[in-house]
């Protein structure tokens, strides 16, 4: 009688060899790594998309404000209306001034501390002004381009779009609000965008700024001796709203370095290196 051939198939009791287990673990590790990378990229893309949407909404509100105010951009701090519940601080209350974000409220009805006024990838603090006479004591992730590329004696030479209304020039005349017609290259000039945050002391003032992780609501080119931090919010690029309403992406190391991008900050589209300080 012919005996049936015995099967060489492994039984459950045979288990896996050590080599097989190590190979399986290695494969699972590789797959998990690929999955985590994909999830991280998707999360970063989602945050960037939400940030772009925030800036576009602000761009629409800014355009509507300009159209209804003699083609002039809002001051950083100015007297054009109520604060709509936003804290304006001691200086603002004493002088009857409100921030630029409050001036957009009729067209973008949200307060400064609302999530849509902050980058979704921002992990710092968001506050109104502190109990200080200083008028720029707000914290948040988006900044308004009020100085341009010049930060040396900004009240005397500001090439941004939103000066503080009570700043005076050498003749003691209030600096006028910038008009649309003065912006030479609106598709390139910055208006609002992701702002790097400062940690340290303002030169010569003894005033600590941003000692907690957090920016302020002013875009600043040329950081002087301040500790300037580029926090990674959504990938390696920062989103910036241009004066024509479109949003672009740019590496922070480029956008905040005058030698690379100064003309983008100034309404006359000139770099003005005479105002740079390092």
C-alpha cells in the first residue's frame, strides 16, 4: 500500500522564527513611519489652508474698509469708530483710538481673540493690551504692516500702510493714512500676515516683549537686536496677504530679512536701505 505523503505545512504550534518576527516588526515600523509622516503633512496642509482662508477673509474686509473710507487703509491705531468689544488698553481708551482689527469688524465681525483672527498653527498666547500705557501690547499670530522695512525712527519715516494716527512728522503734522493709489505694487506689498514673535527686550527701552511664546499684531521687518523666533506653524512657509487681496507663501527667513524682501514692505516698492539697522 502506498502511504500518503506527509504535509510539510507548519502548524500553529510551530510559531514564527526569530528572523521572521524581526522582519515583520521592521515592516510594521516602516509602514507606521510612512503613515505618521503622511498624517503630519496632511495636518500641516490643513492648518495652512485654514490660515490662507483666514487671511483671504481679512483681505476682503480690508478691501471693503478701503472702499468706504476714501480709498485709505486703516491706521494701526486710529479714531475711526468703536472697538466692538476689543480691549484697546490704557492708551487707546485715553485717546479714543481703536486697533486696525476693530476697524474691520463691520466687514469681518470677529474680535481679535477669535480663532479666525489667529493662525491655526499658532501655539503662542493671544491677548488684548495689558494694563500699560504702551499702545502695542497685544499678542497674536497675525501682524499688520504699519512700518514697512524701516524700523529706525518709524514715526518719522514709515513706508507701511497703517501708521499710528498720533505719530507726527518733523513739522508736527499727523502722518496721513496711506491711500490705494500710493501703493505702487499692490500684488507684492504686504498688508497682513503670519508674524514672527519676539522674545527679549526692546533696544534701549528696558521693556520686555514676548517673554511668553507669542507675537504681536505688527509685522516687523529687520528685527534689530531682538530675539526673533520663527515658529513652525504649517510647514516651513509663512502665509502673507498682499494689498491686492491674494495670499502667498514665503519662507520666514526671506520675508523678514530686508536684503531679500524690503521692497515688498513699502508702498513705493523701494527697499529704503537707509533705514535698515542691524
